């Protein structure tokens, strides 16, 4: 483990601010950006990077959920249903992470990032909203005000088994790789389950804090969490989340999807290169 110095804490604080901004902007948590930076740029072991990242995911979830409460973007009923599957996957991932080599985790991270990027590119021009606000959203669907449409829109949840399976996988990868799980859930809910990107991002942000808590406890129990560095990252993420939410409220969904895909492709290439 590296020596904790003020300079290192400042670097991680800055990285946390950038990761928090991107994570809040895209609704996927900052872990998918923070873990590669800590591992590739600062040479932290990937398991230590994952432990720090999971603490920031909890902070991101709290900040984003608080800011979006009351805007009808968070689908509480649907989110709590998916959380059951997600937490089960999270606990399993926290255990199995202790059994895998660092290069295996790096390559797995790269594969996940590339697959998700392809999914997002395939959905650039597609939207899941019903413009008639009086349409029936069904048991798990919802309504929210969309700036792009200039009024209330409705959506219906489709393929619930797919959503549950994706949530279990997201929970597992969340603990295994130190990401929030939103990087899997948001594209899956948007591409396959009929949930608009903004609603998927807000609901995912609400869920990822609980998901990350299950894995963070296991990492802490194995002595992999460095509290001073985790604190610096959390403070940075809180600042970045505030900035990301302000920008995201004005950005078009298509550009958010494109940004997510580009960043994930870059992360995938870097993680594969480091594992060789």
C-alpha cells in the first residue's frame, strides 16, 4: 500500500471531483472512472482502488438522490424491487473478489466497459417515452417532466426478468470491480426495459449506495480500505456530483449517451493495456 501524504490525498480529491461529476452526469456512479485512475495512474492495487471507489459510490448515491428527490425521476417502487437482486449480487461479488488475480479483474473491467459502450451507441437515437401524460404507466412505470419534450411524459417497464438479471450482474460487478453497478443497470434498463435514460440514471443513483455498502463492508473487513484516501475521494466526489447534476439537467440525452460510450471505450482500452 502507498504511503498516505497530503499530495496524494489532494490528487485523489481532484480525481474524485472529476469522477463524481461524470458519475452524476451519466447516473452510473464515479467508480468506473475512479478505479482505472487509482490503479493505472497511481499504481494502487486494484482491490484497494475498488474499496476506495465503493465508499465514493455511497456518497454519490446520497448526493444525487437528495438533489433529484421530488422531481419524479426516481422510480422508488421499481428501484426497491431491483435492489433485492442487486444486493445479492453485491455480497457475492465482494467475496469472489478476494479469490481473483489483479490481471483477471483488470481484463473483466475492460470487457464490461466495452460491452456497455456498444450498448449505448446502439441507443443514441431511441427514446422510451410516451408523450401522452395520461397514458397508463402500468404497475412499475412512471411519469416525469422532461425538458426536451416540454411537459410530462410516461414510460412503461418491460422485460422485468431481464431487469432483475441485469441488477444481479450489476451488483456482482459492483463489488468485484469497485464500480457502482449503474454502469450496467442504466444501459440495460434504457436499452431493454423501456426506461428513459434520465429515469434510469436517477433510479440507479438511488440504488447504487445500498449496492456499494454491501461490498464495501467486505473490503473493509479484509483490510483493503485506506480511510484517509477514501475520505479525500468522498469529499471530491461530493463536489463533483453537485457540478455534474447542474450540467446534466441541461444536456440532451443523446449527447449523454455518446459521452458515456466514448469514456467507456477509453477506459476499456487502458485497463486491457495495463493487464498485459
